[in-house]
């Protein structure tokens, strides 16, 4: 059993991560999204759990993370997600994104000492920086689905036809 644990643990050490998981996110720097300013989130493992109180920004971080990758060139039935897909202006959130909003992604590369850095920011009305992102299938499952029934008062807004 100890040999299996050591073998599994070796897959996660910094110098082996790229060969085992490809260009996974290593770090995300968020500035100007739904009240999150100057946040640096280090992702030491390809599987990460984010927990916190309601309104703390868990969904915002999850939504920004899924926007870190572009659609694989071989994909046929796959919809790529963009920042504009997750942060609509509404009466409840009239300015979800600041004028100087920016997210910087750091990805694993074959040289663990030199991560790939890609910044996505709004230039006038369009977002730029998506072209240099690595390809990966990503799926977003909204956190709203898992909240207790007593807290689902506004769920009909999201699921209503």
C-alpha cells in the first residue's frame, strides 16, 4: 500500500504535473470581478475544492476557471465558455465587472519552472487574450443545483422556460 501511495503522490509533485495532467491551471490572479480585487489563487493540485460562505465568490472563481481553456480543435459537440457568458448585467448586479477587470491564468508547461502566463482583459468592448490559451474540455456544473431546497427561492428564475 505504501508503494501505491508514493507512486500516486509522485504524480502531483511540481516537476511531474505537466506530464501527468497536461497544461492544467497552476495559478489564477483575479482583479475586478463581482467585488473580487487582487486575489491570487494558487492551485497546487489538478483537483481543487473551494468552499466558503454565500456571496464569498466561489461561483465567480469557478466561472473564471472554466474560461481558462479554449475548445479543443478535435471537439465536435462542445460549447466553449467565455467570460461574457457568466457575468451578465442585471438589476441585482448592475456592474459585475469593473472597467479595468483582468484575469491572469498560469498553466503548467513541460518546464515546471516556467509556467505559461495568459492574461484576459477587456479592450474597449471586447475581451482579448483567448487565442493563446491551451485546449481542454471543461464543463461547468452550477453550484445552485446543490444548495438546500430552503435556499432555492430564486432557482425558478434560472430554470424557468
